[in-house]
C-alpha cells in the first residue's frame, strides 16, 4: 500500500474510534442533562454530539482527499481535508449559537435544574475519555501532519473545558446557585466559538496558499552547494506532508547540462531531507549572469 494511502487509512481508523467514543459520551451527558434540566450539562452533551458529527464530516473529507491526482486535479485532492476542517468549524459555530440562545432563554424562565450526585461520576468518566481522545488525536495528527485530526483534537479539547464547567454547574445547582448553570452554559458557548475561529483560521491560511516554509530556510539549504550560486523566485504552498516547492537556481555558467541537472537533484534531495513534509520540488536551473 502506498505511503499516502496508509496515512489516510490510519487517519480514518482514528476518526472511527473517536466517533464511537464521542457518541457514548454524548448519550451519557444528554441523558443526565435532560433528566435533571441542567442546562450546562445538556449543552456539554450537545457539544459531544457535535464532536461525533464532526467525525463524520472528517471521514467524508478523508474519503475524498485520498483520491489520487487525475486529469482535473494535478496536485491531488488533499484540500478536501482542509474543507472538512472548515466544516467542523461551521458545526462549532452552530453549536455555540444554540447554546447562547438557550442560556438567554433560560434567564427568563427562572430556576429549573435539579441536583443529582450521579452527575459527578458521569461527567468525570466522560472527562477522562475526552482527555484520552484529545491526547491520541493530537499525537497521531502531529505524527501524520493531518490538519483534520489536529482540528478535531482542538474540538475535543474544547469539550474538556466544557465538561469541567458542567461539573462546576452541577455543584452550583446542588448549592442552590441556579444562575451559575446559565453562566457556565454561556461560557461553554464562548469556548466553542474560540475553537472554531482557531480551526477556520488555519484552514484559510492553507486555502489561500500562505507559504508554509520561509524562503530564507530554503536558501540556507541551497547555500550548502558551492556550484549553486543563488536561489530565487522561491515559492511554497500546502501543509503537513503535502508541501509543494518551486524555485529558480542560478548555477556556475561552466556547468554542463547534465551537471546542472544532477545538481538540481542534489538540491531537491537536500530540501526533502530538511523538510520531510515536502511532496514535490520543481527546480529551474539557469546559468549565472544570463538571466
């Protein structure tokens, strides 16, 4: 199996496992929140349910992104993975809006939540599950340079903060401080918005072809070769392990075509070694003084 296919298969396995765990966590939180009318716990349950929805969105994106280059997509379909990350951020914005609306609505209804000691073990278990999922997704996401796993890990981390808030809310309801439940629900909404902005910001940087590698770093690699006089018109785009670089290389004018060709390959190999995420390097060699 090609390396890229293995990468996508591993990402998909992580997402499927995460989806199952998110589904179980959401059922526990929603069950308790609806039973006790605790808005913060219900909000946290919706957040976990959206985690599961985002896993489905991510799996669809991975299925499309793993398709090889074709006549219409010469660079492959990897940006579908970025589009899926943006889809996750959209779900987060929807969840935040719903939570803030419910918090405002609850302010006019008055106290409704009831206290139950079952809330503590339920929320602690879900917190531990989310912590494990976050660590796992972030580790594999960094290892595979997968924006979709890293964005989903951020989604899961925001769910952890929401769960801590829900635990505080359960304790406050037990003490008779009903207003804390509404306040925590509102804070959870703000946490979700922050996570969504972080995800969509990273996705936009890739879609607008912001350079992932500074040109000066590539120049440092070229400077290692005495026959390479200067590199210019250096451009890079992409992300993770899907980075594309092109540059013009001034070489000694007395080099033969074959020598200039061999030098270009040596420079390309050095760039790939320095930056493991580089997928392709296009080098235009030209004699110094004739450009």
